[in-house]
């Protein structure tokens, strides 16, 4: 039952991602076809970390975030929906880690951007300890846009493409690439809006 409720919440959030909801503010520094360099404003995100294969982790990680957005088991009203949902790799856990965080597993941080106007003080406190609020400063990001299904193999292909495009542009990544997904699961693959991005040093 919980899985069904979580899936419905995910679909509901995804549905709204195509109806003019708020997205993080940025300015385009340069653009070349599907490759852009953008300056993003500071943001606050609700995020959680899960382990497993990318697509499974994305679905699993979004459930507690949906509970937070929809005010399940916490005080305060619902939070307006934004896009995209982002997914970034987390460093692998060392061999001394607890058994539920295996060294052989991949860690992923799934996040949802809070609407502009909120502060760390004005946002409701998450009830689930797995959900945390994090504030990211303004950053310059290199981005590759792509459509289609974002399965494991395609994500890896686009990650490598991004790093190649960055190198060709004379830029250096300042972290690991993250993925951004803007559309609900039922969107036709060729209509889907996806991105892979990484912070780069401003020239």
C-alpha cells in the first residue's frame, strides 16, 4: 500500500512538472546546441540519500521527499511543486560501513528544489530523519540536455558526453555530474526533458 501511495505522489508531482511550475533561476553564459553553461542562483533543496541502481534509487528516494512536500506526518501546509527532480551520485561507503550501506552499492542523492522565497528558517522541519534541507550557493553549471528514457546505460553515456564537452570547452568540473528530470513517467520518450550537469569554475 505504501508503495502505491508513493507512486501516486511521484506521478502527481511529475504531472505538475509540465504545467509551468517554478524552476531554479539561472542565466545562460554560453550555448552550443544541447550544451550550455549557466549561472544558477542559490537554492534550498529537500534531499535524501538511497542506495541501488540509478532508476530504482530515483523512485525509492522520491517517496520520502513526496511525503515532505505533501505535509505527511508534519506540521505546516504543503509546499508548492517545482521542477526538476535531481539525482547525484554519492561517494561509495567504505568497507567499515553498516551492512545497510554496502560498499558494493551505489549511493544517490535525490533532491527537490524548494520554491524561491523560502529560507532555512521558514521551511517546515522534516519529520523523517532521512530527509534533510540543504542550501546550495550560487554556482556555474555546465549542462547537456537530452530527451528519451534515462536508464542506467543512457545516463552513463550522457555523463561521459558532458565531461567530454567540458574538456573541449576548456572547463574543469568541480564535482560529480548530477541528473535533472522534468517530466512525469508517462511522457513519451521523445518529449522528455532531461539534463546532466556539473559545477565548473567560473572563468
